[in-house]
C-alpha cells in the first residue's frame, strides 16, 4: 500500500483527484444540510481532505506538491472577477467617494487586529507574518507571506478560518442591524471574507457579488503595496 501511494504521489494526479473529490463531497453535504451560511462547502471539503490524508498517512508536504498545479488556477479565477465589476460599474462609480474613504481603513484594520492580538500573545515573527494577510485572496496572500517570511501553510489555514468566520459574522450583523443593501453586504463580505465571502455575496445577488469582488480586489492591492513597507518599520516585528 505504501509503495502504491508513493508511486501515485510521484505525479500530481492523486493530489488533484483527492482535492476535487473532497470538494464535490463537501458541496453535496453542504446542500444536504440546507446550505448553512456559517459552514461553506470549502470548509467541509477541507475537513474531509484532512481526514483522508491522515487515514492514508500522506504527508501534507507531498500532497501540497502534487496539488500545486491547482494553485495555477487561482490567478485566472481572481482576474475573472473583473467581469461582474464591469457589469456593475455604474453602481460603483456612484459610490466612489465612500469607497475611497472606507477601503483603506478596512484593509488596515483587517491586518492590524489579527497581528495585534498575536503580538500581545507573544507570537513569533513567523506567525505574525502568516496572520497579516489573512483577509487577502490566496494568490496575493501567498506572495505577501513569502515576502514577509511567514509560513504559507499557516497562512492558508488562517485564510480558510477568516473566510468562514467573516461569512457568519456578516450574516449575523446584517440581521441584527437589518442591513439589506446588497452593496454594503457585498463590500463587507469581500473585504473581510476574501474569496469565500465573495462566493457568499454572489449567492445574495449580482450586485453584492460585484461589490464583494471590488472589496476583495482593492483590499488585496492595498495590502500587497503597503503591508511589506509597514512591516519594515522599526519595532513593528521582532
């Protein structure tokens, strides 16, 4: 059995097959459970995949090397979000002033509160660097984390948890404050929940999805430009 796994892991086919199978199984379970907003299918898929890797005794590093081919799709998938942005450009232009004001503040807060809590708990610089881009979509977050010297594996875990928690909290706060404007809901989901929040926003409607795409994209750009510069400030890390 071990020799067979080693042979299969020599190619990316096993890792890709396990990833796709886990996603389709997670999506199926998600729909059977009534599509709860607090438990997106990607979370179910991640738990299923982790269980399979543990049972089969497959090292995560070996799995990640094989599944790396799927990472190539993250860039085109992110770029494709430009289409709903174009379709909703009229709504976006009408709100350019509040967007210009709130996006830098929101992007800074998304980084600062996670890093601040970890810093107060005396986390080492590697963990701080992995948590800093937790609200940025994966293709950008990977590059930022590598540049800051953080753990990409830890960052990916934080990315998943951030997206799941953001979806739950945005839904909860929206019901509590009776917010129904799809532009506000989409923007909050995109800024705080990156790709997972954007998927949830498209479930609300095309306008929410477009604003989530905008929030996710601009948060990623601002973080990629400013976070590495801020990270070099004296006394920030270390």
